[in-house]
């Protein structure tokens, strides 16, 4: 990543601790704000991940940076017998646990507090691993991806959904205005944390998306790396295997 962006510019905490603090603070508003800010398209993008993995018939799935569990819950449709949602933020996980409980999915979905850069699992543990809007929050991107590679089974699938920056006019200009001015304003209106949505837009703007991220995945050792731009390039779905 060309520039290190953190949620709280004046904080002396490391990025990891700041991200945990930020998501704990905004956890109660996160789902509703996500729907508003993305105009509901984040739901459609997650459905595409589920459809991709359903064809692969994974028995076990790890969803890293699971947040409030939207993707973990959606992946019930893959038929997986075991789904683990892992996140750094206990506040986000508490919201997710309630959603899992309300849907009576506790026998399949386990929500655990954990660090993406130090995963509490053995090598070759999961048939599939997903991260939705989380890799740009890793303090050390390559270390986090190396950990994912370690716990993914040989032949297993890794799927990332992450924001990207459109390259075509007028979407490029519109995206810049929206993420720099409108998105943080919406976040400030509805969230207790005025810095959070400024950080989320800034971190997206400096993330190595597209071919740059593909190259990092290949460097780690992933094969079959491919990225699929979504909705005029405002997000990308990356797929890779071990």
C-alpha cells in the first residue's frame, strides 16, 4: 500500500488497535449505513461470492473480517457444514452473534474474535476463505495474506470483495466526489464516530486494487488469480486458489 491510512490521525495506537476501536464504536450503525452508502449493491456483490463458492461445494469456510456476519450468514446457501466468522472487533461480533442466533444458525456458524495476521487455526484447515471489505484494514497486508494461504487447504478457494477505484470517465470523477465528500458526510450524520467513514473512503483510495492486488496474491503463492470489477469498477471480486 503506497500510503498508510489510519482512522484516528492523532492517535498513538497502531493501525490494528485503531481499526478495532473504530468498528467497536460504529458497530450498532454499521449495517444500516452500509446499505445507504452502497445503495444496497453490497448485498448483490455478496450474492455473487456465494454463487461462486456454491459451485465449489466447500465443506468448511472461514470468513475473515466478518464484521456483523452478513457474508457468513449468506454462505449458508453454499451447503457448507462449518462456517467460522472471525473479526478483530468484539462489538461487531456481538451484532453478528445476535443475527446468527435469530436465524437459529449457531450449529453451523461460529463467530470468534481473532487477528487476521495471526489466525488461530492449523495449516490447511479450510476449503474456502473469504474477506469482504476487510483486507484494506490489515495492518500488514502481506502478512495477513500469508496467514490466509497457510490455513487454506491445497486446492481451496480464496475470495476477496474489496472497494476499488473506477478508471473510466465519468465514473472516476463521480466516485471521487462521492467518496471524498458525500460518504463521510452521511457517516457523520448517522454515526457516533466522525472519523470512521472518512477513514473508510481514504483507505479505499490508496488500496492496491486490480492488477496490483493480483500481483501481491501471486507473490504470496496463490494461483488462478483473477479480479472481476463490479458496478462500473467501484468494487472488485478477486478469486484465487492454493
